[in-house]
C-alpha cells in the first residue's frame, strides 16, 4: 500500500525510462503534411505575440510552443484565413492555460478563489462574442488580461463568419474547457489523484482539443449543417478525435508536468493505479487505440448514412485525422516538450 500523497508519489517517476508505444503504425495512412503558409504564419503570429506580451520569460515559453506549427501540421491544407484562425485559437489556449496553471508564470494553481475570478472574467469575454446576440462593435477594454485580449480576433471571427449553429458548438466547447479546468484544479488541490474514469471525463474538456475541433468546419471551408453536426456517428468521430489528441498529449507532456509536479495526466493516473510506469504507458496507448477504432468505425457509418454529403464529410473526417496525425508531428517538434526524438516506432525511449 502506497503511503505517499499523490504529488509525492508521482515524483517517484523521476529517473525512470519511458518507452513510447508505436504511434506511427495506427495512423500511418491518415492525412499528414505541413502547410506552405507556415513560415509566413510564424512571423506574423510571433510578432503579434511579442506586441501582446513584450519580451521575457512569458514570451519565450509561448514561442517554445510554436502555435503556428501546430496550425500548419494539424490543418496542412487549410487556406491562409483558416490557418490564421487556428493559430490564433492555439495561441489563446496556451496563453490562458499557462497563465492559470504554470507555476513558472502564475500563482493561480494554489489560489482557487483567484482562479475562479479569472474563469468568471473569461466566461464573460466568451459570451460577449459567442452568445446568441454577440456584443459586436464595442471597444475592447485595454485593461483586459493579455490572454483575454488575444481572444478578441477569435471572437470576432466566430461571431461574424460562422453560422449561428457553428458558433453555438464553439460556445459549448469553450465553456466545457473552462469548467473542466476548474475540476482539474480542484483535483490537484485535493492531493489525491482521480480514478482513470474520472480523469478521462475531465480530460475531454480540459485538453481544449474540442475548441479547435469545433472550428474545423470553418478552417477547412465547409458547413455540415446542424443535422449532420448532431448526428450520433459524427459526434462519435468528434469525441474520438478529442480523446486521441488529449491522451497522446499526456504521453508527450508527462516529463514537463512532473516539474511542478502535476498528476492530472493519464500516464500518471494509471501509474498510481498500477504502480508500474510501462504498464501505465501501455494502458494509455490502449485508450488511444480504442479511440482510433471508434473514429474509423463511426466515420464509415456516417458516410453510409449521408451519401449525398460525402464530399464535405470526407473533408471533415480527413480534417479530424490530420489533427491527430499533426499532433504527433507538432509534439516531436516543439522545444516545450524537449523530447528530442524523431520517430515513435515502439523502440523510442526517454528518461523522465
């Protein structure tokens, strides 16, 4: 019986070796690539980021995330306009996330009251643009937190350029994200790791992958319509995509998160359960594999149900798959995770 608290126990991972599963194989035929707009997007986005934050540690940490590369690898065939929105959304998410749970930049992880005030302010900013009747044309409050200011162009794009039903889906996903972040913080403050079932339920919102996925139609230039958008099989593809991205990210970010140390991570949660790192990694991989199977099965059923919309559905499903495959490419590239590996063929190892 382990006597250590969860924060102490997760630190026993330090110095152990993590062997990555073969993530290359199950997605080997999924769409991949890097947008030709990447270099231009990187210059524009990082210039805007420097204007927003100024030089310093906060800027350097965000640059290490390379959100333009995330957009370029997740949505390699998107137009400049779609890619620009994707990069802005990713930038906002990492700004907001780091400003609420990165101890190198903020004291909020240990202050629930202050975190809840910031979440309330964030919801207010969301609703200004995403409500049924957006408050358009009002001047931006110059006193807004930088992360919330970075949401302004996103909110304007969603309000002006998306349909009401598309905007409603974005609204659901951003609120789900904020609510899940609160649940995650409460878990960390409790000092007790959640069960894997409770963790997965929270992770579906806290990963924020659903926010970007809700923007996918706009990014790739289609409108599925609300009937298809709410179809059971399409929703299964949506949920499976979020799960794949979220749980893959747990594998890639584990070493970084142990610096603080956080245990709301699928590998860490399963390590608490099994008390063996490789068993935890293998179980995490099984979650990913099951989600890949669900995505493929639900995608085929959706295509059979709506043959008259096959072209748009294929575009959307391929977009979901490229988000998953692109997440691997981006994660191996960024210095934020500092993995320094080139392949995930089942033999790659890192020291935690």
